[in-house]
C-alpha cells in the first residue's frame, strides 16, 4: 500500500515536471523527444491536415517518428505532404484520405479504414474547423449554423469514431483543438465560433470524466490555442499576442506529448489570459476579444 502510494506520488511529480517543461520550453521538450523518437511504431490520425495547425502538427509528429493518417478535403495538399514527409522520414508511413467532415458517415468510414490499414490508431487529433461566424441577429444564420455544425457536430462524430476505435483497442489518446474563445461568451463575430469551441471542450471533458468513471486507459486532451496566424485568420488585422504557425504548432504538439488534460497554448501568455477571462466581469471580457 505504502509502495503504491510512493509510486503514485513519483509518477505524478514526473508528469507535472514533463508538463511544466513542455509549457515553458516547448522546443527543448520536443528536441528531447526527437532524440528518443518518441513516436516510433505509433500512429496519429489528424483531421484538417491540409493547412495551418493540422499540417504543422503532421510535420512535427513525423519528426518524432509517428506514422500518420491524414485527412481533409484538399487531397492535392495531402498528397504533397505525404511525399514531403516520406522523403524526409523514410521510416514512417503516411496515408491520406479525402474527408469532408460535414459528411458524418464518411468520418466513421475513413477512421475505420485508417484503423484497418495501420492495425491500430494511437492518437486522434480532432482539428478540422472553420472560423467564419458572424454577429448574432444580423441575418447570417446560415454561416453561424455551418460553423457550429463543423466545429461541434462534426467534431462529435470524430470523437464518436475515435472513441469506438479506442474502446475496441482498450487504449488511445483523443485530442480536441478548442480555442481560447471557448473561455467565455464572446461578442461580435466570435459568438457562435466561441460557443462551438466551448461545446467541444465540454464534450471532451465529459468523455474524460467517463474514462475516469469506467477506468478505461484512454487519455483525453483539450487544447485551447490563442491567436496563431494560419489560413483561418489570414485576412485579419494584427491579433493580440499572435504567433506564427511554427511557434503555435510546437506549443500544441509539446502539450499533447506531455499528455495534458487541458492546455492554453502558447502557455505564455495564454494560461494567464485564460484565467483572467474566466474570472473577469463580462463587461471587461467583451472589450478584449
Ligand atoms: N489559428 C488560430 O488562431 C486558431 C485558434 C484557436 C483554434 N484554432 C482551431 O484550430 C483548428 C485548425 O485551424 P487552422 O488555424 O489550422 O486553420 P486552417 O489553416 O484554415 O485549417 C483548417 C483545416 O480544417 C479543414 N477543414 C475545414 N472544413 C473542413 C471540412 N468541411 N471537412 C474537412 N476538413 C475541413 C481544412 O481542410 P480542407 O479545407 O482541405 O478540407 C484545413 O485543413 C480549427 O479547429 C480552428 O478552429 C485555430
């Protein structure tokens, strides 16, 4: 009993050390994992891998030695990424499939086809998303509905498909890409987008809670990125604390590799901003979005 307790304390101390290093020095943390080839013989499935964060994550996971199952609608881009990554890392396997996540049945078909091809899937990153919501009550229900459908309902279908594979394997790591805008109700064009990402974060927490209850060895991580310059915001004016895609994806992959339950990325300043957003009066929050 005493030994079990000591092991538990040592394990959680090592875990927090890992998580602190990954948050404070993501590049250094990833360099260590690169040396160890932490992803060898493991497979990561990423949706929305044709650009931005998904494409960046694919590159970093490939460097760590992971096999990749990548999907999106722009299949020409996936094909280029496959050629680039298999040339750079001949020991990994990269498979791609075209997938429109608004076709819910296709999500199950594509995920299951990948699981069959690779034999197992170690991690699924629910990343595909869109960001073009509009102010509520301004006649753009079509755009807001699509945003919520892609970012929440399609993400639910991806979580369902991933969890059914993980349950059958009795192992796996589900990662969802939420957003800092999920922290509170957001004004202007961010209202529906933020609500979709808050729904996704809540969904992931519910799945994590269920894994705790049922003691299944399946990890669930929720990532809350701050502003990272990608196609989703390419026409936006300079954004608060924005970073480039390389910096952003390094912070995301480091947090995922550290096995965090939840992380605001990049950690500085977004973990502090996140805490502030949660506790500040709405009047203040509404002015900082
Ligand atoms: N960049 C940021 O500042 C930021 C901040 C917080 C959260 N996020 C989240 O991060 C995720 C990735 O965004 P990003 O910044 O990398 O933007 P991005 O460059 O626009 O990438 C979005 C990805 O989602 C895919 N996608 C969109 N609609 C799809 C559909 N119907 N079916 C399948 N795939 C679809 C796109 O692929 P195809 O068009 O080829 O299908 C693309 O690969 C999103 O969920 C976004 O909400 C981003």
